């Protein structure tokens, strides 16, 4: 008993250590403020108790609102980033718990044998250590770590998925313990049953509740139900004959799902972030079913692959084959199995599945250990490991098939695989146990050699996880990342008082929402997200005095350009109107515009370029402030800054101000060196054409004073 108590204390200490170290690492690399993409919108929705983009994320909004009230950190954004760090660390703790639960599932059956033969046992000696290494392997994987330090929904989703797996495994252990007790206490009059009645049902009810609650954060959590049902039915198949239990499970699920009832309540308060305004059944369905994204381009990868595989030899399918293998003619394709292999590996579906990349998360050693652990687990811990395998396969396959992104959007699916990586980290723990048992089998009965082997193995694998952490650190460290915050400030500082700004891309627009709605920066500016002008709920949310007509959506329908034109025509005489860089180059506004820093203004008589505006901008992490971890959004921001200055250089050339043009071109290359060759080539081309204007945007010279 004392040994078991000591083992329990040791396990708790290791688990606490895993939680502390991972949380500390996340805090040390935490983003200090808002980031690009969904971060600004989610923070704003949480702070204002609004409705985030479909499906609304009501659980995240409520939890984020609570975290925004904490008296810590220098900003609301920091507190929401800290929330991600908390749930990311708890996700690592869930990995510890799952790994430990699987490794110790036979502990009760071995207790008497351990007491009779108190010799070193790898399962006993390494039980607290191996889950620690598994937890670190997941905690410091790239995808999970990236989202642990910014305001996003994926850390919370990973924690809830891990919690569900842990709870169903604990419930299975109670069933196994009950079965063993019945066998021990069985008599001739009351023989033990092979399939005991389900006990500890509150664990199953809790699992159902977490499923419903988690659906209010990220709907992919429902895919985990396949594995959960598999484990429950294989452990206690009689449960399907107990309608009372099934009804209670369903009720627990509904209680969790009731988090969505907050959506119409919050929407009725007209918060500034109110996607879909889900106060009616129609709009509630629109939000929860993500109808707003039905127009998003799909890859149709499965259909394309089937068409290619089923096409006869030598046939050319112009819609599928030409698209995905454009450089290879049908006559050049290899034949037989090699032909099918070639088609498969060049297909869009194959590229979609490469979004699941465990080798990038854990390294080659981690991947080998995970596969070893899977084989070992299926042999020694069959049901529990098979459950995790069912979960991983279901998550990966269904996420790819449901999302079905075109090739250019595959990167959007990467973070959806985080729960699958969580379970693969458990396999890494099982793999370490497999290696440990193999090594200890070689050492024989020499106690000193066994203890030494256990120590060396623990140090080696712990060192490997720390090594992976140091390799990933430069990629995920955001503690000095102010790029999105500075970009939003620079945009707002480019605007005159009482301005209207049209935005286009979510990644650039959402930091503006954060600054205005959360930090109350430039409340005089009217922000209009152009893609939303095709949605009635968004048009209805705008002030009526922006439009010429009483009901612009009824008059123009979902055609956003007439609505945009109506806003411009109504407000052009008395308000300065701007387009951000993305909207300028996406819709090419048919108005005379002049560059104004990183925005473009509809020109009016008397407008001149503010030559000092670039001096007021901040470029922390791009021009100064030390190196930071880069990502596609940061790279695009540097390119945006550089391109805007290059376009300003072309504008000055039209005014025959060569010195200012040269200065702008030099600054453009300083911001984004890759622009250098393009600028040189455009200038050569311009000289050949006798100095004709070939600026990337349609600008007009400022009128003379």
C-alpha cells in the first residue's frame, strides 16, 4: 500500500511538472498583443460578448470574456493569448494522463505479483517518466505550440478532445475493475458475468456533456465520437440494451450543446461583432451550419482522383488530369501499378492528406517511436490503443474529406489535425515503453544494470524531446511579435478624421477591429469589410446614413459593388474615403485614387501626398526590434509595405520627381528585398516605352495648388 501511495504521489509530481514546464514555455513565448488572421476578430467578439464568424464559437467567446477580466497583462489581447496557453498546457497534461492510463491499465492484475517479486519493473520504474516525455513531445510540436501563444480556438479544442479520451479510458478502467471484482467474488449461486453491467455512468454522462460543450468551440470534436462509441460498445456492449442510460447520455449531450442558446441572446444585444445576427431560426441555422461558407471553393479531390483512376489508358481528362498533372501527357504516364501510383501521388487528394504531417511535428525519431508504440500498443494494450487508432484515422480522413480545400488553401487545414497529433504523442509514449522493455530484456536480472538502463533511457528520450523543443523554438517564439498590431496602427494613422475605410482580407481587417473595438483607437473611423457587403445581416448593421437608398440590400441584393458605390457616392462630398491595400488590389476601385502610405484615398481637389506618413509608421520585427518568428502573414505584410512604397515610387515618377521615386524604390527593397529585381525590370520596361505610366494601381497625380 505504501509503495502504491508513493507511486501515486510521484505520478502527481511528474504531472504537475509537465503542466508547469509547458505553461512556462508558452508564457515565455506568448504573443504580447493581437496577431493576424482570426485572432483580432475572436478577441473582439469575446471582449464585446458578440458572435464570432460561423459557427459562432460561443464557448470560446464566454471563456474569452472571463479571461479578459483578469487583472493581469498589459492588454486584453495578452489575456486571450494567455487563455490559449492555459488550455494548451492542459492539453499536454491530458497527454500525460492518457499515456499513464494506458500504461497502467493492467496494474491491478499485477499488484499481488509485484508484492511477491519486488524487482525492477520497467512499467513501474518508467510509468511516471514516459508520460512526461509524451506530454513534452506534444506540447512542443510546431502546430500546437504556434496556437498556444496566440488567441485561437485550437488549444481549447485539443484540451477538450484529450479530456474526452482520458475520461472514456478511465471509465473503461472502472469497468475492468468491476469485472475483476465480480470474478473474484463470484459464487456458484451468483457466477461472475463476462460482460458486467456498466458502472460509474457519471463518467459517460460527463463525456457526453464535454462533447456538446466542445461543439460550441470547434465542431470537428464530434468526429471523436466514433472512437468514443467504439470503446464504450466494446467494453460494455450491454449498454445499448439500457434505454435509460442512453437517454441520460443524450440529455447530457443536449445540456452541453445548450451553450449555443447564448448566441441569439448575445446577438439580441446588437454587439459590434455579430456575424449573421442569429436572432431568428433562419439566421441561427445559417450560423451553426456555416452556410456563409457554402460559396468557398472546393477541390473536389475525391471525384477528380476517381475520374483519373477510372479513365481508360491514354484518355485525357481535361477537367481533372490536366489540372493536377499539367506537365505530363497521358502518353508519357507509366503503365500498370506504377501508373496508378503516379496518378495518386500527383493528385489533389494526396496533397490534401499531406496536411497531416507528424514528421514535422515530432521529427523522424518521434515518428518512428509513434509507429513503434502503435504496434506495441496493439499487442499489449489492444483496446485502448485501437481506440486511439480509430480516433486518429477518423479525424484525419474526415477532416480532409469534409474540408476538401483547393491546393492553395491546404494550409488552412493544418491546425485541424492537432487532436490527432495529441493522440500520436501518446503512441510516442508507448513506443518508449516498447524500447525500454526490449532493452531491459537484454539486461537480464542484473539489478544494477536494469536501474542504469532505466536511467539512461529516461535521460535520452527526455533529452530528445528537449532537443525537439529547441529546434522548434525559433519558429514559434512570438514574444516580440508586434507586426499585426503595428500594421493596424499604421493603417489607422494613415486616415483623416471621420474617415471611411474599406477593407478586404480577414487577416488584415481583424487587427483593425481589435484596435477600434477593444482598445478604442480611432472610433471616428467607419470600417467596412467589403466581402460582407454581400450579406444582408452586415448591411443592416451599418448606419443608415451611409447609404443613398433606404434599404440598399433590398434594392441591390447580394451584389456588393452597387452597395459599395452607393456608400462612396453618398459620402464622397463630405467624408474622406480610403481603401486598404488588399481591397485596392482585389476590386480595383473605379475612382481616382492617390497613395497615402499603405492605404489609398479617393482623390478630391486639393489632395496632396503626405510625404511624412511613412516616418510615423512602426515596423517592429520587420525593420527593427530584432528577428522574430516569421509566418506567411508576416511575410505578406513585409511584401505589402514594400509594394506600397514601390507603387509610391512609380507615382513620383509620373510627377517627374526622380529623387523621391528613387528614395521610395530603395525603401521598398529595404522592406522586402525580393522586390528589387521586379523594380529594376519595370523601370527598364518603362524606359523602353518612353516613360509611359505602368503603375500597379490606377492613380492620378495630385492637382496643382
